[in-house]
């Protein structure tokens, strides 16, 4: 079984693959079974993202410091994620499949140069991070239909480029109408942008230094905040302490090394910031329900 990982840089930003000669869109059909722990870790991207669940159940978590940030989606449901939205996702059942569209915010610049800002600004500057789209909600049907349509277009279709552009414009118009309506009716929650930016900086430090011996003070200093504020950010946004998140991230990196390299358990333990292989093994069994050795036997593929 070959396991996938998101293409995430040290700044937690996901990098989508684009073909140089294609329209700047990225459309993917992903099965969460192909990812470690059937999940996508905390990340963000400059692109606008749309997704629609084809099979199974997905739980998206939006990290904006607000209550009720978990969104559970079932087949036919979808989601909109704004540029810069810090989020994660995990499948709640095996064989969960989602179709996704990633749209760069620069998409409208060349064809609509003089009006591009007016087209993009209502969405990207709306301060709305996400919208969960439900198949059972009539008002969500047009957007869901557009996402489903664009994820079904293939390059074997005559005039597929025009079909892409036509459908993107339709989706964008419907999204703009939805966001403006939500603003008028007061349905957009207030986001804590300061806390969100601090959280990105804290996670950036952990992702860059997880292999080292780092303390809570080190993590807090990376965002120029106190220990108290550091704990407050973690609990408000991801409902975990800094230590809990650091341990979970170290274990997730260790699991990737177990599945994709032939490095020794001792080497992996040290590389992921654990003091000893025995302590690493204890924590790994507690989180993954199996030993590092058995985990490797299940997932590792020798090249």
C-alpha cells in the first residue's frame, strides 16, 4: 500500500501541481485511504478550494478560533475554503472519496484585467473562511452542481478549456451571491485574525523544529507571545495544548518515515525529537494502537 502526503512547505502552505500549458486549475479525486491515518494535517493554501464528497464521511476542521469549526460532510455535500484558511480534514470511515477543485486567486487577472479586483475582492476580502454546502439544502444545490460538473470535465471533451472557464465563472458568480447574501443577513462569524496569524507562526516553528529539543517557551517566543498566550491560542483554535500538538506531530512524521524509508527505529526516534526509542515506542502504541515495528510491516513498501 503506497501512502500519500500533502505537498506542504515549511510554512504549512500546500502546493498544488499545475501543468505549465494548462488552464491554472487543479482538480483531484482523492481517496483518504491513500493517506496516513486517513487524514490531511493542518495546512493552508493561497488557492480557493472547493470540494464535494463522493463516498464516505469527511470531517473538516477550520482553525479560526471560533466555536463550531468542525464540519461533517456526507456523500453529495461539499465545502468552500477561502484563500489562507487554516484547516485539516480526516475521513471518519474507510474508502472515503472527495473531488476537489483548487482555483488560484489570480485566475481572473488576465481575461478580466480591468475588473479582476472587483470580481475577486467580494470573496477573498469577505473574512468568511469557509462554507459547508449540504445536499439536502436547496440553496446549496447550484454551487454543488457546479463543483460536481467541473470535477467531471475531461480533456477528451471537445472545447474542454471553454467548459472549464465557463463553469468556473458560474461557480464564482454563485459564490459571490452567496457571500454577499450571508453578509447582509449577518451569517458570517467574526474571525480572530490576530490569533489565527499567531497560530500559523506557532505551527510553523513546530513543523520546522520538531526534531530538536524545544520547550513551550521556545514555541511561544517564535510568535513573540507569552506562555499564557501560547496556551490560549492552542486551546482556542485547535483544542490541544502545545505539548499535545508537538507530540502528535512528531508521531505523524515518524509514521511517514516508518512507511516510506528503511531507517532504523532508533534513528527515526531521534530524528523526530524523542529522547529514547522506548519512550517513542510507548507513545506510538498509545496513539496508533500498534508498535512501530508492526506499523512498518503493514505499510512499508521496499523500492
